C-alpha cells in the first residue's frame, strides 16, 4: 500500500523514474554506435558543446553527405567513425569491441550531421565533456535517455490532468521509440518531443494549466529545432489536434491564455526555417545525381506506397542500421495496440475527430513521398527511414485515443502485451549483437556470446523484466486512480 500511495501522490516523478530506468537499461543493451549515424551524431554533439556550430564545409559526393563538415575538436573524437563498420550492415556478424581510447585517428574529425539543426545533438554532447572515450558515449546516451523520459512522463501526466488514461501514450512508445531514445541521435529528441507535443496539445485545448503550458512550449520548441522536418511536423500536429479537439472556451479566451506559447513556438519555427534555408540547404543545389536518372513524381509515389508497410515496421522496431528488425509478431502486436487505441471509441468521436484521424495516414504517405522525392533529387535514392515518419505515426493512437478509458482487465492485457513485446525486442537485439543472427544459433547468446551488454545476457534480461514490471505497476496504478482535474 505504501508503494501504491507513493505512486499516486507523485505520478510525474514515478513515471519519469520508470521510463528513465527502462530507456537507460536499453542504452546498455546495444553496442556503442549501433544506431544509424551515431558516430557522426556523437562527433556533432562534441563539437557543439565546444562552440563549433557548423564546421568547415566538405563538398558532397557519394561518400560524404550534403551536410558533412570537418570540426575543430580533438582528433580522438573522430575515431568514432571507425568503430561500427566491423558489424554494421552484417546482421550475421556479432559486435566488435573497439574502445575509442585504443584507436588511432586517420583523418580530422568529420561529422555528416554538420549542417543539421543543433538541438538534437546538444544534450548528448554534454556527455562528451569528459573527453573522447566509451564512457562519454554511454554518458551521452544516458543524458538523452533522461530528456526522453522527462518528455514521456510529461505526456502521460498531461493526460492524467485532463482525466485520460496514460495507456494511450504507451501505444505510441514502441520498441523502436525506446531504442531511438536510448542512443545518440537527433531522432531521440524529435520523436519524444513529438509524443509529448501530441499529448500536450490535446490537453492544452481543454485545460488552462501551467504544466500543460510548459509541456506544449518545451515539446514544440524541441520538435521544431531537432531535425529539418520539425517545423512541418509541428504544424501538422497543431492543425490536426485543433480539428479533432473542440475548445472548451471561446476562441478569444483561448487566444489570450495561449499568447506566450504561440509566441515561443512561432519564433522557434521561424528560427528553424531560417536554419533550413540558410545553413541546412547550403549544398543541396550542388547535386551529383544526373537529372536523367531521376524517377518521376508518380514513380516516387508508387515506390513510397510499396515501401510504406516496411517503413511502419522500421518505426515500430529496428535496432541497428536498418539491419536488426523487430520480430513480425512484435510489429503486428503494436499495429493491433495502435488500432485498438485509435479506434476503440470511434462511435463516440465527433465528425471532426474522425476526419483528423483519417487524414493523418494520408499525410504520413504524402510526407514520405515528399521526402523520397527530395532525396532522389540530391542523393539518387529513397532515403526515408521509419524513424523519420515516427513523429507523425505516434499521433495516431494519441489523436484517436483521447476519449478512451479502458477497464482494468483491458489495462492488464494491454500492459502485458506491451511488456512482452518490449522484452522480446530487447532479446532479439542482444542476440543480434552477441552472436549475430544465424539459423539455429539462438542459444549461443547464453553459452558463447562474442559481445555482451554491461550486465551480461542473463543479468540484462532480469533487469529488463524488473524495469518492465515496475513501469507496468506505475502505469496501472495511475490509470486506475480516480483522477482529479487539477495541477
């Protein structure tokens, strides 16, 4: 009873703690630099906290990106680019151990994220202040984990404030979201901020609360500044939420209490747009792709439609450089949970809510086509990954589930399915990096692992079980408590 009382009296602190423990544990389950572009992101963060905001331009080519720059920091940071190539793209090859301290620089520190907006790398960059080492990489991961856990806890707490179930937020937090939150990547900040923003906007239109006001501003600012697509995703979330959620007051009253948030988010969006046009797009006119090689827009749309199911699977879970997908059963489980959450209250939704919910999948497809069209023009490939669409995909359960108040039995089944899917995904990730994925070699991860997480295979599984159990207990107790709409 004391634990239950503590959880219910401090829901925000309890949520933050269990989310941080789970994400922090995931930070240790995968090798350093096993996330897409993590070496470049680590170097970018290290340069930012040392005052190097962009760096020296590098001409785009097939081996360097349009945003690659050399940065004036210790050369030892640059060896991060050497680490992952012994296992990246080789799912049957286990991870290798190459501590940064043992490697010799072969070039000046280079980051392929040099012209990306800085916010997505700033938090993890703080970890690099201890110097170029494996410890600083892990510290950067844990700092990102803390920021993401804070945003997830705010999202859940905002739903509690308006009398809604935080279980809706869990439907958006897939294994892929937890993985992204556990590594050094701008996607960690972008996705967690998007989840918090979708939830905060729904609450913002219903309740005048300082907590919700802060959450809306913080998540909106972070989303707009995390990646180039941030301002677009911010606008989409705002428009669809306003369409779906009728105001509980007059527009004049809402405008008056929202003026600070509108000013902060609007100014941020303008700054993000300025960065996009003046810095991020600097080299995009120097395409090395021949125009005659480019597909038509209709061909790009057709290919994007064919790839959509695969990108949704990547969004739900891929625990490496697109070489470690989540099991099909996990993908289908989260598709079911999302569908259940989004459409369980369909008969009680307003027409506008239904329209917003049905419009979002179309927008996701159009956004995917637009991004693929752009990457074709300057890269000659279909460059969209599942994580690039996740800030929109997470809106489906949050937008559709804002009226859902599940029964206790449904809560238990939901949390059980969510926790098992998360556990299975973590085991698959550990197997991939400990022994590689080969036929009939599953049990080798226990008997003869080449690489092991910090707590070992069994120790990590035990810790993961306890973390998932703790999170389930916290969410269940908060969800079943009688909610009072106050801050």
